[in-house]
C-alpha cells in the first residue's frame, strides 16, 4: 500500500514539474497561443506560480523516495490537488473563461489529473497513517510488557499452630482410689490330703 502511494507521489511530482515549466514560460505569448491557453497576466504571477510548483514537485519527489515523508506529504498534497481540481472545474462550468477549442480540453485534463491524484492520495495516506499508529501502539505495549518486572510470588508465612496444653497425669499409689486395689496371689490349698491332728488316733 505504501509502495502504491509512493508511485502516485512520484507521478504527481512529474506532473507538477511539467505544469511549473509551462508557467515559467508565461512571458511567451506565442507558446500559449499555440496551446490555446489563456496567458497569465502579468507574466510575473505565472512565473511565481511556476517556481512554486517546481518546489512542490521537489517535495513530492523527496516523499516518494523517503518513507518518513510519504504520509505527511501525501496528506498535504491530496487536499491541495482536490481543491485545485474543483476550482478549475468551477471556472470551466460556471464562469465565463475565455478558453476555446484545445484550451478547454487541456484545462479539463488538468482538473481530471489533479482529482485522480487527490482521490488516491487522501484515502491511502489515511489508511497508512492508521496502520502505522496501530503498529506503534503495539510495539509500545510489547516493549512495556517486556520491561515490566514479573510479579513476585506472595510469601506464605506458616501460621503458628496452637500449642496443645497437656495437663500433668498424676497416678495414685496402689491402694488409693478405685481401680488401684492390690490383688495378691493366693496359693491353692491341696485338700486331697487331710491334715494330721495330734489327738487323732492313728489306728482306726
């Protein structure tokens, strides 16, 4: 898209260069009579406009080869070309311009060329400007995201566990309190053998 705009600016520069050269020949009445164009009066005004167009052609050529000038110059040249085309068309249609034959064709062709350049330069310059602005914003956002420090992970402090209070266990000595009775082992008595009594008769 920008390549197309540069090409249009280059051809616009050539067109303005040719138009400026024609205006520099304002003192030569025979030249304008051959083209059937109205001669600028006085010729000084025509030559001043011719030098101005040469400067505009140089600026357009610079914008065609330098990318940083392409969009700003196109935004300036488009409305100027459109205004000039409308002015020439208005003079040809609504005003009594003393131009006959080939002169009207030359002026109509001039208005058409200026309108063509304007209709190409204005929308292309707007689209390229919007795209460049979006790319600039995207680059700035990416650069800001790259330079932004990574968020630190939150430090988790362990919460102190509540200390369990342990009551002291007091064990009572044996014999004190229920469940602490002392049980002694009782030896079994052998009843199969009768005890011998001293007074018992040994003889039955």
